[in-house]
C-alpha cells in the first residue's frame, strides 16, 4: 500500500512538472534575447543539433556557439530538454548527447559547463544507471545511459542569456 501511494505521488509530481514545463510559453526569437533558432527557458537558451557527432565534437560545436552541451540541474530543465528533442523531430529511440561524462575519473561524473552533478536526481527522474561501458552520457529515449564517447549522436547545447537581456 505504501509503495503504491509513493508511486502515485511520484507520478503526480512528474505530471505537474511536465505541465509546468509546457505551460511556459515559448518566446519568439526576436523577443527572447536568444540567438535565432534557440529556445529560452528562464535565464538560458537551448538548441537541438541533429548532425551526428562524437561527444567531444558536439561539445566543441556548443563551445563555438557560446555554450556547452546541456546540463540537467532540475526536473524542469530535464523535461524541457526532452520536449525540445521530441519537438525537433527526433523519435524516442534516437540517442542524443548531454554534457555529462566520467572520462577523467571512472565513476566521478562532471558536467562540461562545470555545474554540480546530482546523481540521485538523475537516477530518480531519468533512470540513470551507468553500466560502465562508456564514459559519456546520452538520452536514450527518456532515460539516461552511458556509452562510448566515440559514438555519434545528435545533441543539445545550452548557453546563458546575453548580458544585455
């Protein structure tokens, strides 16, 4: 009984977060201070890149664009990223890079933008269960998994809003 109530409570929370994520109106590019083609959420801009690249190449492209591979620091940002992927025409089986890796020290995950990693959060909301096969993390559907950094996937970049906004 307790397990069932917790499961229902968790589903309600996730449903509410998903509703909040999609209730935020996408602001047209000219009004949202993000570069053309980017989508704003709070104080960040996001863009999906469908060209298939390795993890390192994807991070380089994001750097050139003024950001990094996306970091998932809260449920809203995570579900927003999933929505961005789905709205970009990817299907749920397509794999896409995010900015998480343990390439420097096995088991010690870091975001490419330097923000703090909360593995409990990633495991709870995105079923992240590293299997040790690779060092770089990607979405596989709506779940996160690790894999070889040399695989080529699409990716999501994020960047701060310009200072003049």
